[in-house]
C-alpha cells in the first residue's frame, strides 16, 4: 500500500496535523485545494460590529473566522466591550479567540464532537429566546446554527468575514486521486469532500477516508466513498489517532493495550 496520506486541511492547522503525523513516521502531502480570502464587510456587518456591546453572545465557527473577527473588532473597538460571551465550535477556534482577543470561549462538551450540532447542545444556547446573537463565519456554509437558534427564539445576525476559494488538485496529486495512489485521505469539511469527489477514481473512492464527524461519514457514503473512518474529533490528536489505527491496526491495538496496562499499574 502507498505510504502517503493526503491532507486537505488548509493553513496552519493543516501544518500542525502534518507535523503530528510525520512525528509518527507517516508521510503526508497537502492537497492545497482550499484557500481563504478576506472580504469587505457589508453595511449590515459594520452596523453589527458597531453595536457589539448590545449582543448577548458571539458564535465563532472556525479559527479563520476567529482571526478575521479579531481584526474587524480592532477597527471599531480599541477595547473589547465587557460582558460578551463567546462560543466556539471546537478547541482550535477557542484557542484562536484567546490568542487574538484574550477571551475564553464556551465549547461543546468533551466527547460530543466539534461541529454545529455539538455546539447547539450547550446548555446556554438552548435558552436563547429574546437574546441577540452574532454569528461570525465565512460567506457560505451550513445554515444549521442560524436556523436552530432562530427556532429557539434568538435574534441572530450573521457577519461574513471571509470566502473560500477552491482549486483543482495540482499535478501529480490529481493523478494520485484518479488512481487511488495513496494510503488515506483526510477530510474535515463537507465542502472539501464534495469538491474532491470529482477527481476521485474508483480505487480512490474505496481507499480509507478519515473524517472528523458522523455527519461527514454519512455525506461520504452518499458521494460514493466506500471506506469512511470517523475520528473522535477534528483535533490533530484525534485525527492522528484514527489515521494510525487505520494504517496499522495491530500497532494501534498494542498502543491501547500498553495504555490500559499503564492505567492498571
């Protein structure tokens, strides 16, 4: 089996994942099919940022959104308004918010996943009737958070801070996808999965596909992928563990056994 693992996560987070895997002796290649571009704020987005102190909470969907939000806030608020509660879909987004704005963020409970569905299970987002919430995100994406929170009675305003630009895989990676010349493909975004399926030949569709949620595994099945494997989350540690388990089940079993022995000592 070819040794290379194809990664699709863009930017610094993709580099962190690559380093984690390479530290385990796994060769990786970044497909680089997605890049982020900042967008000019709309009039409604500028108005929302000027009224930032009137919101009860700010929901941030990705590390990229957190970085762009911090830059936008700095243009309007020399000092962050007091009393804002931040929500993040996962630990990486929460860490970015803390690094950029110095604020803590509410995240889904450990083990519940790192996506919109998991964040909606947070207790304080179940009682939002009459509250004004700001959703920081890209130009396009899933509408689940906005729709569910509005169903719960919240006044939700969206600020689009960036756009995604998708590119074809460059040679020779396009041929690898066509022929299935890789050991595993790692995808943490439904949009990337839908973008890549165009280039995947029959063999590639049946190579191991590592995804970060059951939702993505379901989508993968509808797109024709025959071997999805669901990691316990979207973090580099969770993805690395699942990749290692798929590529070397015996080693993963041995590691687990050693871990259990260590706990019993």
